[in-house]
């Protein structure tokens, strides 16, 4: 059994905890008869090679891990806001129950993750909205191209969530609701101008900017060809959204400006875990 699960970028600006995309960057898991856990690539020497491994915990919700060997080949960096834990959960669930529906797997996996958006996108691919255990895959792709600017430092999602205020003003809620409505319309219509207009959030990005070191600088001075920037999940990675025809120049400008980060031009993956 060989399964692979994509990286994801959650929130997409104003879609806090309800919008995400799958990205064309994959972790793989091979499950064979035998014993043991091997982690290669990202997280090697760090992620547990025991039944405590998050993917094995997910697998164990549906099938016994006994008598199985789990071999991971990971490419999604850890704790960078690119959905490495959602990918691990998706791998474990899909390897244990390949015939289960995405919403069945989401119900099992979301408690392990604490929120549903990354996992929903990792399970079905494309651009998704998720609410109350449901998943709507609204589009296979987006009309702007994601470029990830990935700092070396890490951010724990639990810490980043704990730093959010318990209450926000009505004005900030209204602003964000308006942008979230635009985001949904942009995904559904595939209109790049609507997507550009949707970039703006007052529920989480203002409180996370300090932990996403390139966010404010990029937002204040977008490189040529960029339509906007979002914090990927809880950061520290930011996604710069480029006009597709201007992607190479935009990525080159980011590489030149931010030599301290890894700049990767990615694509939205229409496929989820397979
Ligand atoms: N929606 C979640 C958050 C995603 O922003 O905390 C975490 O990757």
C-alpha cells in the first residue's frame, strides 16, 4: 500500500479555519507486512518511529498497526504552516481505509489536528471550504499561483492559536466577513481580481504577523506580478499569490529579496491523498 498526501495552505487570508488549498508537494507512506517505522526526509531523526507517530495514531483509529511496517518519505517541512501534520493524519487514515469517504476520514482525523481546514484539503485536494465536518471542494485550482516563502524558524500551531484574542471588534468581524465572502466567490468563479480583492484579514493575521517574518514586508511592497500575500496556516510561511503569467519574475524577485528564506513556486494540486 503506497499513499501520498499533499501539503496544504489554510485560511487563504480571511477564511480562518474554513478555507484551504492542497499544494503540489507530497509526503509518501508505504505500508507493508513487517515491523517498524522509518522516517526519511523532513522530520527524520525527529518524528517518532513508534506507534506515537501521528500517522500511526491515525491509522490505528481504523486498523491495527501490528505486523505492519511504515515507511515515510517526507517533503513537507515541519511546523512551517504547510500542513505537515494534516498530511501525516491523511496518510494514516487513507492507508488504513482507502475506501472511506473524505468526510468520514475528516470526522476521525480532525480531533487529532484540532481544526479541519488543512485536513479537508489534504483529503480531497483543490480549493476547499469546510464547516461542521462537511467538505465542499469548490475548485480544482485557483486563478493566482502560490509562491511559498518559507523561513527557517518554526511556529507551533497550538501556540499561534493560543495567541489569538478571545474577542474581536464588530468592525474587524465585519471587515473579515466581507473578505471571506469575496474569497468564496473568487474560488468559485476563478476570477483573479476577486481573489486579489479578498486578501485581507483581521481575525488572525494581525496577531500572527510577528511570527511570520516576511509577511508585513511583502504586503507593504509586493513584488512585480504579485496580487497579494497570506500567512499560510499559522505561519511562519507566507504565500505570495502571483499572476500566473508573471510567476517566474515574481519568484525571482522574492528569492533575491529574501535570501534568508526558501522560496518555492508551487501549484495548487487538484488531487488530495491517494
Ligand atoms: N486554521 C488553522 C489556524 C490552520 O489558522 O490556526 C493551522 O495550520
